[in-house]
C-alpha cells in the first residue's frame, strides 16, 4: 500500500492539530479526525468521527496533537482498547516530555503498535506555511511506516534519534531557549522604552546586531508591535513545557540555574493571565 493510500487519524484539533490535519488532507491523505470538543475544527475534506476508538478502527496511522502526557497516555489506552483496530503506528506531535513519551511508546509496543515521538516547532503560522520543524525519533520500522505521514505534516523534518523521548528532549531544549529569549527581549525592550527609545527602532538595530533572536526577528514584529498577540501558543502551555524541561534536566543532574528563574517567571505570568498568547509576556513584563 502506498503511503498516500493510507488512512490517517488525527486526534486533537486545537490550534496546531487542526492545521496539521488540514496539511494531511492537502497532501492527498484520507483523514479521519476526532476532538473532545466536537467537529467544529475538523478541516474540509476530513471525516470527523465520534470517538478515539472509531479513529483506531479506520486509520492505519494516528497522529496525536494533545496538551500533555496524561492525555496522550489516555488516548493511547483508548486506541489499544478499540475493537477491530486497524492502527499500526502512532505519531505523537504533542510536547509531553521524555518520560511520558517512553511510557506511551512502551504501552503501545506491548500490542505491536509502533510509536514515533514527533514534537513540532514553528507555531501555527509555520504549520500553515509548511515550514514547521518536525523533530522525530523512533525505531527504523516505526519511522519508515510513518514516513509519508510525516511528510504530509511539513516540509521540514529531522530524525533526531532512534528512541522515543529523544525528540522530546530536543523540543524541551528548544522551548526553553524560546522562553528565555522572549522573556529577556521583553525586559530589554521595556528598558529601552523607559529610556525614550522607539520600539521599531530598537528591533531594527537589534536584528542587525548580536542581540538578534526569533523574539526580535519574529515574535515582536509580528505580535507585539502590531498588538496582535496571536502566535497561537498559550502562556499556560509554555509554563508547562518549562516545568517539563526543568524536571527532566534536574533528573539528569544537569545545570538548571537559568531554568529555575525562567520557570518562575512563566509560572507567574500564567497564574496572572492564564491561557493568553505567550507573546503577551511583553506587556506583563512591562507592567511588572
């Protein structure tokens, strides 16, 4: 069976999951979807079904886009419990942490289902433009079986290891750096404004200097300067990811000094304004 003839299931149709499902439709896959909140965000061309079990009965490969490890494990158990299930591989694009990815992979392996640990980075805009980075890890067999599905998700894919959890480690490191640079840029810009500088001028100079980052080059121009604050990723999810990073790094005995400071800041922000776009850390920081 050719990859494009496979039926792909998508479970979780939030900001990211709905776009990933649409990408699969647009690249010629037959797609069935399920979301706990119903079919409102199921893309045109996909078939929404009422349960995870029905996805498991119809799909060869199931793609997950879920909020945390507990939900990923719950869905994996629902897949395993499905009568007459068809699914042979689960591709988890969620950010769930190293330990959770390994636990879910082991659970699925007991029933002969492959697992590809495949968190993504680049935001909703990146997903729509197919510039999203899919970092993935898994056995040769699992990755080969999911190759066409991974290609359907984005044009940018990097296999980073052979064991589930390795891609999670890289994603947590990436989000930690993203959280640090966005918070630090917010402080730096707030400082510049207090000294009378213009924000657009600051960003123009910073982007031609050593302070350039994704925060100065993308997040601030697109979402802070414009007042849009619509990158599609919440502060609550960022706080969760930094907690995961800090826990995993601590368990491995690595340095966590900057991680602790960063985690405390994002926890305060998420507690003060839960569920807002993470780029709103600038006005939060400026007002602090």
